[in-house]
């Protein structure tokens, strides 16, 4: 395979400044881990915004990485307007189908375009003929088109990690054609689900008026063909299975159950975001406790909320609303010192999180909209086919191939209540049967399968297609 250039908004390292100087640590797990393997195999460079770093490159060997990281230099104002502005207050709500939360400002778009130009220039400074360039996510929509226009002799791939909305939603944005043309600079564009790929093709057909095909997904543009594929991202299955076999993790899970002191442990794990449906989940759980007084001392929902974007006022408001709901439920249903809800506003290390997965009889994964949702797959991996129930939103991308879960409408508290009733009432044999089927699928389509499948498609692109 050809040399690989990975392009993303964030780098696979974290940089912290303190009195002793600069400390650089490696980001653990997830996408960074899978792409690390691919870069080791192919050789290449990771191109990203590194944060508070003064140089143009972190050399190979930094934080144990086998490849260099090329830094895209951004000023704080640019980060605020491109990332916090256009990416998170325009594209994020639009793509998750929350158009009322979109905050359009021309300054956001100007910064977004300028930063994408900076990324494209950095890629051009590093790339060699025949390289594969893999661009990630909605922060960098314009980069493929800029590289194509510059005549870069490389194979260009994009993976869109979040949902892609239908034309009726995407069309709200005045820069819709610019974004679509930018993405179509790629040779291969990957999405989480068939629905997302179909929405993208529908937008291209409606707003650009160019020929598209759907089975398989293709766009014919400027004498070349762009492949549009659905490749659901997986998790590092082997790592999660290995972690749960560690004595300390199993012991921590046992202590958690003993501390909670309930018959059934339910678990929610989410980043603080309006797309995650945390308030709606709490309302559904409250309905469950209202309907079933006999369960109030026998069940506990552990809700772990990971801090996120707390500088944005609406996220601070959301945090307050969640805490008010938690207080109301605890006040209504706590009896004899035993609360049916434990709320944690914190980020946990992977080993700590694995202990919670191992301790939980039921995982409640009910985002209002999600590109995939890896918590659902992590829970399945940690259970190892031995039991447990996954209650899953029908609007999470994971629901497309995790049909053995208890599927619910996350907007409807009564539907969540009914899903919880099914979960606690499910026979042990049925729990094991469903979890074994989920486990086989999650293991087969893991993170390395996803990486290999995408890069194989990109590597197969004919060299002639790289010409401008």
C-alpha cells in the first residue's frame, strides 16, 4: 500500500504546559489507535492542529509514536470561529437535525474556509505523488476540493463520522454547494450508515445537479467517479475484552455493585450534548419508577456525563437542567437512604469505564441522533456474550446492525419506560442469546476491520484518477 497521510482537526496527542515546561502525552485508544496501526504499516504523517505547540512538526518518537505529526498553526480567534463557531454551532446541529440550534454567522464561514485552506496547504507541503490522504470529519469539508483543484497527485479519501442530513435540512445552509463540492474532491467518501450515504447522494443530486448512482453509491463529476460507501466504524474489541479480564477491573466492578446495593444496575454514558438525549432518558426512567414502585429499591441508574464545551452558554444551561432532573428523581424516589439514581459529571479512564460496563445489567444508550455511538459497542464487548441488555435508540447509527438490542424512540419517555420494562423482565437465556449475537458482530466489524476496509478501497483507486 502507498504512504498514508492522516488529516484531522485534532492530533493524537495532548499538550499541557506547566511550571516544569511542556508535557506531551499520547491520546489513548479509539480512532487514534487504529490509525496508528495503519501509519505504522504504511509509513506517513499525521496532519492536525496540535494546540499549544510552537513548532511546525512533532518528530517521530514523540509520545512513543512511530510517525511525525505535522502541525497546522491556528490562532485562538481562528479556533473559536472555525471550530467552536462553524463546526460546532452550524454543522454539528445541522447534521444532527437540530436546525433551530444553528447559529449562522458570515465570520464563522470565513474562518472555516481560511482554516481549511491552511490545512490543504499543509497537506501539499508534505504529500508525495501516489500518497493516500485520509481526511476525517466535518471540520475539513473543503480540503478535498482544494487539493483536487491544486492538482495533488494523491488518492483522496474522506470519512464523515457524524450523521448526514437529508436535503430538506442540509439545504438550509447557504454554503451547501461549496461544502458538497469540497467533499466531492475526494475519490472515496465514507459514511456510517446507508441512510447517511443516501442523504449525501440526494443532496448532491438536488443542489449540484450532477449524475449520481445509488447501488453502489457513485457520483460522476468532471470526468471521474467518486465512490460513496457506508462503512460503520467499530471499536478496539480485543482491547476491551482484555481489559475486562484483568483482575483489578473485575474487582472494581464487584465493588461497584456492592456499593450500589441493588438487584439491577443500569448505565448511561454520554458526553454533555443536546444530541445525547440525557434529559429524555431521565424522564423515561422517572416514568419507569412511577409505574413500578416495587422496583424503586431494586434498581439504580448510573448516569456518567462527560464534560464538554462548557464554555458555550447553552451547554452550561443543559448541565443545570440535567442536574435539576437528577435532584427531582432522587428527591421523589430515595427511600431509607437508598437512591435509585447516581449521577457523575466526570470523564473516566478506559479501565474505569470497563468496570462500569462489566457491572451494568442494562446499558441505556438513547441519543436523539448519533452517527454511530460506540458506547453501545463497548458495552457489548465488555459483556463478552455472557448476558446483559442493551437498550438502544432507533436514531443511533449503531441500531442499523444491532437489532438484538431493545430498540426505542428516544424522544418518547413512555417508549423508554417500556424499553426498561422489557430489559428488566427479559429471561436470562434470552439475554445471553441476544448478547452472543451482538458480540459476534461487534467482534467481526471492529476498528481494524473498518480501517482496513476503507484504506483498501482508497488504495484501489486507479492512479489516473488522481490527476487534476
